[in-house]
C-alpha cells in the first residue's frame, strides 16, 4: 500500500457536466500521474505532475485538465464530460523509479 | 514510438500446470520493465522491475526475466489465487518516468 487514495470511487454523471476526481497521497512523493484504463487498451497516461503547480500532458490529455496546489493532492477535471470519457481512472505515484497505483475511480458518463 | 505487446491475451491453466507469459517491447532507451498484477475492480499491484537484459527476479511462484526485446513471466505450479490479469509496462530513460503499458494477459487457474 503506497498510501494512495482516490475519490470518489464510483461516479455516474451526465454528458456536459464538469467532473473532478481527486488523488491523495500520504508519503510526499514528487511525481504523480493520472491514467485511464479501457478495454482493449493498456493504461494510458492523461497528465502528470512533477511538483506543486508543475504539470504536463500525457498521451490522451484532450478534454482533461489537472491541478496540484499541494504535494499530497492531484486533481483531474473533466471540464465537460463526454461519453468517450467513461472509463476507470487510476492515480499513481513514483517512488524512485517504481510506480504504485491507487484503487481507481470508475466513471460513467451517460 | 514505444510499444508493448503481451501474449497470449488469455490463458487457462490447470492448477500445478506451469507456463509463461510474454511481453515484447520497443522503447527508445529502456530504463525499466515492470510487471503488475491486477485483480478485478482493483488497481495494478506492483510485482517486479527489471532494468537490464539478463536480469531475473522471483517472488513466490513467479519469475520474471528480461532480454533486449522481450520479457517473460514464468508461473511455476500455479494456484487458483494466481488468477488475475498480468500487465507489462516499459519506462523510457527520457521523460517523466511514466509507464507505457501492454493490454495484459488474463490468467485463469482452474482447481
């Protein structure tokens, strides 16, 4: 257990509504990541952070934004949710080079 | 472009029947190759990191090996509790330490 929690764990929302997912870590790691997992695809990187207020885009960043105002929290926002963003979202941290994942958030956009 | 291919997609084994999962990769400068186990409804659970060709690591009934083009996850005398999806990922030397994943092998071990 790398001290990573995600909230909410499940969410159902409607197309066009904003959604924010939260990742919280307890061990002061510098790097944090958001991935999404979909059938037929490996986990894909959405955004990552390398420090407070330092973020960058990943492979599938369109339609997502992130913020990191504190070391322990990394937020993922869907500005206007679409059905293609229905997925399971995982947060991860890097401890040296090894990466550890949170329990995931299952998001359904109707 | 980084690429990871896992085979087979699914594997059914009888309890005690040893086998191997394959992960072939291309990456512009490998920092590490990672194996994870994922149970339904849960996040990936870290198993191993391999850093250089020829390296091997073991944990209980699992042994991971690495060459310059592929990695194998050998499962010796599996038990039903080894049933899970096994994910392989590569990490490049450049970039933000993020991982590039394959689509996984779904292992079922039948009692």
